[in-house]
């Protein structure tokens, strides 16, 4: 597993632990919950990366970070995605 994968797993474990500690959910097997959160985070990160690629492609290589962020927000709004 690469460094990003380790960070996602760590984040997933923290989320599951927090949800269980607060009594929001109770997993019979915490590993199943962690895998579900890892999958969800992976899907969400992939969606954000796709939106960023689309924004960069539309604006070109000379676009500044603020322009990219604004275009990402516009694209996300069109798709009904919250960034």
C-alpha cells in the first residue's frame, strides 16, 4: 500500500472510531466499516480529482490556482457535488 493509501486507511479508522465512540453507529466487525469508509473516501477523492482535471483542461496551463478552484466549484455545482 502506498503512502496515500495508508493515509486514507488511517482517516477511515479515525472516522469509524469516532462514529462508534459517539454512538452514531455500532459495527459488529469494525473492519467491515473501515473498508466501507475507505471505499467511500476513494470514490470521493477520485471525483474531486476528475473535477480538478476537467477544470485544468478547460482553463489551460496558464490558469492560476484561484481560477482553478473557482472553475472546480462551478463544475461541481453543475454535477450537484459539494466540494
